[in-house]
C-alpha cells in the first residue's frame, strides 16, 4: 500500500474511505471513515462538506500517533442509499469518536 511505503520514508499519511470493513482489513497507518456509498468518501458534490471532511482528516493526522488508528467521522449522506443491492442504509449507527469535534484547524 502506498501509505505504508510513504510512512517508511517518514511521511505521515491519512486515508479516507467509505468501506469500514476494508479499512479494518487493510489497516492503513491512519484512516478516517465516512458512511457514504463506495467511491464517495468526501460525500456528495458539496464543497463545504468536502472541506469539513478534509479538515477533520488533517486533525486526525495531527493527533493520531498510534498505528492503525481508524476514526469514524460524524457525517451523513442525507437519505437512504443501497450499498448492497436490496439493503438500504438509513442510519449507520456509528458514533463520532473524533475528540475535538467542531474545532477548527489552522489553515
């Protein structure tokens, strides 16, 4: 995985993903999870949401020192969606574990 190789060279990395089981299995050095449809880890076509998720990911990058840290971010798609044909997701049930929720990161 590219993130592991970058970490070996001294570059800290963060991975954003929308497949919790894959992130758990692959175990990137640090990761944030959003419960969105596959291929949309930053949400819909919404610039403000994209910026918020990126800021949260950078906050995790700054604060997470333990290898394999996986943080569930508190974002919602906004309407039910199917991640497996016939299985509609209405509420993920994941709880936010980002310690400084709402705290702005210096730009």
